[in-house]
C-alpha cells in the first residue's frame, strides 16, 4: 500500500465478526492516529459470500465516521458496485471510486494522489 493509505482485501466468506474484529478496530486506530482515511477495499469475494451483518457493520462504521473518509477506492468485478459507489460518493464529504480488479494499481495510485512519500499531504499538489 502507498504511504498514507490503508488497505483491506476480503477473501472467502466475510461475516460481521471479521468487520468487528479486524476492519473496525484498524479503522478506529487509523482515525485516532491520523484523522483521515484513504481506504482501499478489495472485494475478492462474490458479494453473496459477504454476510448481511458484515455489510451492516461496514455501513454503521461509515455512518458514524463519514468525515473521516478522505478517499475510498473499492476494487471489485461486481458490475453493479460501480454505480453504488458513485451514489455513495454523493453522501461522503470525501471521494469514493470503484475500480475493476485489473485496475488495482490505478486504484492505489488514485488513493495516493496529493500525498508525499511519507503519506502526508503534499503542499505542492494541486487538485
């Protein structure tokens, strides 16, 4: 992962325990330490393997910390996900973007735009 970004890959069946014990604590720590999250989320599972409670737990975290997400890149080959992420981006103060799996490198590059080599905001970067 590029400096200043945080990434997760969902592999196999994902349930609410995975969110509660892995994803949420890491996000909470990142927010406490850095304030803003640039998150890469690779969905290597078919979404029917993503337990409903896990989706709910993700949504709850997002609802509780909407201003903490500076950029969110979701990488998946699920066709319906891109329009859903586009709609989500309208609700977040930050940016959210979907990428197909073959564009994983582009997703990482997009997340790191405007950050220097240490992961801090680059004052020379112009949006």
